C-alpha cells in the first residue's frame, strides 16, 4: 500500500528521469554532430593543403592528426553513451586507425608495409617508399589519366627484402662478388614460399585484367625518395613461366651496383608489367625551343632496331601541339622498310627535303600524353614512349628529371613581365594551384566528357560533381560558384588540374575561344600566352606529388578522409568495415540518427512524461516535449506560433494544417475482408508494446523533431534535423499499417513512395513498411520536404480503404497534387 | 655590410631572407617571392642565416620559430641588434599566445601560424614593403 503523497513523489521522479534520458540522448547526438562538423572541416583543411595553396610543415600534419584523433574518439564515446554501449567494438576500430596514422607520422608505410606484392590499380602516390616512383607514375597514367601505359604489379620493397634476407644477400655479400657470380648465386636462390604465392596470385590477376598480356617486362625501381635514376634497365619480353627466375636476375643486376645500396639496405621494388612491343621509341620532356624562350616539348625518336639513329623534334607544349622545329637525319629507307621515312634529298638554295622517323600527327599524340603527365607530375619530367603496331603512342616509363629547376626556369624579370600583362579576371578561391595555358571553353554539368577540346580552359557556372568527367581533358577549370571544400575541388586536386572556384563573372568576362594563361595559385587569368609564367611551373613553388611532405599527407589522408562506407542500407555498413576516420564518423552519424529515431522507445515516454498538448487547427491531438526548455510554461500553440520553437515541427505542421487536405476524400464502402483484416491488426496493435499504440508525441528542439504519429490504424515516425549546414540536415520517415487489406495498404504505400521519390527521398518498401530518408539538402529544401510530408500525412490518413484499384495510385497522386497546389495558391 | 635601406631606389627589389629548417618551406617560398618581385635568399639552419645577416642587410626576414640551434626568437633578437629597421615575420607550426606575445615584444612585425596561404604571406610582405618604402 502506498500513500497518495508517495505515489505523486514517485511519479514526478519517473517523469523527470524520462525527460533527463531524452535530454541526455539528444545532447550526445548534438555533440556528435558538432564534432563531425569540426572533423570534416579539419579533413577539408588537410585536403586543401594537397592543392598547393598552403605552406605547411610536419608540425601541421602532427597537430592535425592529433586533433582528429581526439575528436573521433569523442564521437565514438558519444555514440556509445547514447546507445547504451551498443557500439563498443568501434573503439577498437578507432584504435587501429590511430595506430596506422601514428606509424605513418613516424615514417612507416602503414599496414601496407608488409605487402609483398601490390597490383597497379591499387597504387597511389603515398606508396612511393614501398613501390618506387616509376611504378606509381605508370599506374597513375593508366588508371587515373586513362593513358596507354602497361598494366602490371609490383614486387614491393618488402617482397624484395624478404628474398634478400631469406638467402643472406647482404650488402657485403653482393658488393664482394663480380656481377656474373652474383647472378649465378641469385639464380640458384630460393624464393620464400609466401612471396612466390603472392607473385603467382598477382600474375593470375594480371592475366584476368589483360588476357593478352602473355609477354612481360621486369624492371627494378628504386624506392628511396629522390634516388631514382631515369628508366632503370629491365628485362623485356619474357613469358609468365620465366617470371620468377627473371625477377631474381633483375635483382642481381641491381644489387651489383654500390650506388643502389642505401646504408645496409637495397631500396628497390620490381615492376612487373605487360611488355609493350614497339617499333619506334624515344623520350619527351619540357624544354625551350632552341634560341628562344618559347615553352616547348622536345621529343627524341629512333627505331628500336637502330637506337643510335636519334632524331629530335620540338613541338608546342600546349594544344594544338604544333611541330615547331626538327633535327632529322639523312636515312636510307632500304635499311628501315618498316618506317615510311624518305631520304634527304638536296634542293635549291642549299635546303634539303626528307622526312623524319615520324610525322607531326603522331608527335601531337605524344605531346598530348606528355601534357597530361605534366599536369600529373607537376614538375620537370621525362617520358619514355614507344609507337605500337596500331601507330599509337604508349607510355613505357616516366621519371622526374630533378626536383626543381629553380633559377634556370625562373625569369629574373617575371614580376615586371606580369605587371605589364593584361589581367582579364582576378579573384575566386584556389581549389588546386598551378599554371596553364589554353583556349576558353564554356561548359556545364551536361557537357559530355568528349565534348571539350583537349587542353581547353573550361569555364562553368557552378562547381558541380558532374564536371569531374571533363577534368582529365582540361588544362584548368574556372567556376563562378563553388568552394575549394567541395567534391569537385577534391577531384581537381586528385587529378592536379589547376582550378579557381567562386570567380564571379567568369562566364561573361572570359569569352569562348579567348587565349588565356591561368595562374590558379594567384587566382589570376591573363590574356594571351605568357611563356615566362609557364616556365615558372618548374620552379618548385608548387607542391608536387613527388615531395616527401605530399606523400606523407596523402598517406595520412588515405586513412583519414577516404570514405569506404557509403550506403547505410548496405550489409557492409558495419563496424568491422570502418577502416578510416571518415568511415567511423559516418557510421557514428548514421547510427546516432537511428538511435534518435527510436528515442521514444528508449526513453519509454508514452504516457509517462509531462508533455504539453499542442493547440492546432485540425482534428489531431499532438503532444510536445521540448528538450531545450527547463521549465516550460504556457500552452504551445501552432496557430499563434507560440511555444513551438522547433523549425522542423513548424515546417511539418504548416503542411499538415493545409485545409484542403482535411476535406473528406472519396470514401468507398469497406469490404468484409477489410473489416476482418482491420480487426486482426487492431487486436495485434492493441496487444503490441505501448510505443505502437500511444499518443501523437513530438520531441523537439529548435533544430530537431522526432514525431511519432498514430492516425487510425497506421503509424509514422518523422525524425528531422535542420540547420544551415547541408551536411547535417537529415529527414527520416517511416510509415506502416492501415485498416484495409494488404493490396490497398500496398497501394497507399506506393502513392507515398511516389511523392517521396519525387522530392528526393531514398525510399525502400518491405511489406507495408515504407522507409525513406533525405540527406544533403539545404535548409530551404529540407523545410519544403517537411512541409510536403505534413501535407502527405494529412492526405493519406484513412486513405488505404479508398485505394480500390491500381489506378487509384495515379488518381490519388493527381488529387494530392491538385490539393497541395490549391492550398499554395 | 652592404646596401643601406635608407638609400634604396624605388625600383630596387627588396631583399628577403627566409629561414626554416624544413626544406619544403624554403623551396616553395623562394620562387613564390621571386615571382612577386623580391630578391630572396633561403637558409635551413640558423647558424648560416646568422652569418649571412652579419654580412648583408635584409629588408625583411621570415623565420621559423622552433629550430635546432638558435631558435626563431633568438634569431629575431640578433637581427634587431644589428639591423633594427629589418622587418621580421615569425612563422610557426607551434603558435601559442605566449610565443606570439614574446615575438611582438622582441620587435616582430607579425606572427603567422602554419599552415598559411601563400597569398596571405605575400600580402603581408607587401604591407611591410609599403611601410619600408614610405619610411614609416
């Protein structure tokens, strides 16, 4: 027996506990949101540092990683706090990523350090210490820039080291023998079983990717930063069966050079790639036209069968890559029947006529590949090319000539030259630094990939992600609207395309066809071509992918920014698959929303917490609990707009209050089947847990609403967060139940789905349960969506019994559209 | 010591010294300032920079704060002793209110936390140049 006073005291405590639970869950949710915003901003700052706009040092990398670690840990903590420790395993994933980042900062190669082999498609700049720069260049050229370069795989520095150590091939051993006896020792040495298996696996995968790759090339690639000599000698045209023994030979050849050893280590990886049969080969690199300051590419070429017969050509380094000058040899066509070159013949005035090993058309295609590689490398480079049977250029090797050409490429009077040039546009923000020249082309998100001339300077209204498809063809991208923190900016940095976003008036000022030189770092667009400024590219001011700082930053970002978990509905969206900080915070964000959607179940609120009834203009009782008010007073009145501080709820109620929607809808007779069907669910509903049978309750805050509605025989939950940051805006909608039979209920769900799909929701239907969510929308778009959801809720109440045929879906859709448009009028 | 600042011709390029023990900072700042119209010398150790300061007067010095040997604050004090009119900018990845305050007390023109935008530091140097040229 309890005294009445005690009962009141106890009841008050229960109520207070319930409210505290809601507040606690909501405050953790908001904390996660705030932390996530800070983390994303920090990631964006690190990402922008890749674009060359910022000067940074190691301290920046260390402090950024430290700050990120602290914040991500707090996100994991908050998620567990709001979910009663449902996600404890996420702490382990956090620790594992943190350990990787600490290792990279200490100079390690992260978890890939022990990989014995890595396929070309998986290579990135950050793997340089493990695989060597040449392998990365070839892989980037093929897989990121779609150039014709060989596919293959790498026997990593770890793989080579495993072989050397297993056989006792130390520095003293290798340098103490002549090259012939070293080759014999290596040839007779055993390859560790795990390495042999790894090579076999890669070979099998390569044959799957390139069914015709039956001949291979093997080349040693130095892995010590900056130690790369151009094009180490390799062994070409071998069969897969010879691969292991050729790998040993290639290593023996490399190990016999004293210069190849760095202290006690042979820092080398092996490139194993398709052999590219060519008849003509040569190199191409940036140069100046002899006797001028004109920026050009110099191209050498010689028949593979006659490598001494080298000719040199100079072509313009920008489209249309015109042939400017050439030094061609006198040749005997009879000696080279496969080449169509004509011999030099004497003409009047002492001139000679003849032809080179190749013509201007082919040289243009070589130069186009070089222009792409120049963008990719961002510094002085040399490309080894070949001409294959189809007369197309293939990339055989890429190397950085030196880290910087500094003074030789920096005009002493560049400042004065630039002062005298006509500036067409100045402003915007740098998304990727860099200098380029080309003709202006106006583009939009509808421009097809092939619709832009190679090397053009593209100008667009908005930096939309769709423009990424033209990025590998353009020399620079200018947009009037957009920020360096957006998705397109990230891709521009990945592809190293100079880009300026937010350049107001660019489309009007920069007319199509105008020749311009773009200095994206300075955010200036000059009229015409400025060769001294183009030469400045080799000065070392830009942050190149070959810089150690760039490599460390890329390595860190691989485990920080890369997002592997994308779709929350996917089975792989799990703790075990959280491999980066971005994965962890995205997972936590999604799961915290999930927890919030069920906030009313967690806090066991129905009929237990002092909610205030909302005064509304339509026949529905809605109660509200405001988690931001300590001691609410007064009656919340949606009609007067008093005491309803929640923006999402206001938006929803505005749609729900639409008078036209509360007029009676067509009401066909209820069938016997409906009655039995409804009775059955009514009984089940009544027997169910309280959260399915309770009152209409909204838990609200200024930016938040969790509304649980029970209209007749169906329930819906609308969970919404709304603020100025599109990344945080989210609306979740669930709808289930009804009185009519399954087919009619299904038609009502189809109707709702149709409306939601049209306003951008991602929806799924299982039975009569419809789930939908809307994300990444502006505040205005989210408000409009909530308004529509309100209207839809009013319109579809008891509508299932009216959905007598499939045609009803279209009929009701038209009626809904007419009613909502009538109301908006 | 060559070149008195007071006797400078308006068309003369200003002399800049950059000291940072991280080579990448010098490597990137040097061509950027040359392009902006300055004569630039860079150093990655404070001892070499100090000995250069003793033989040549620079208009502007950009120095890192935390370095082996003499740190940025000691280098700043040294510059101010032998060439008080030289403007000094401290750049650092370890910015704290204390180090900023100390830098200003010792006569630094500005204190910039890394990472910074290339354009921002060039703008800062241009402001200093205006003051130097106007004799302020």
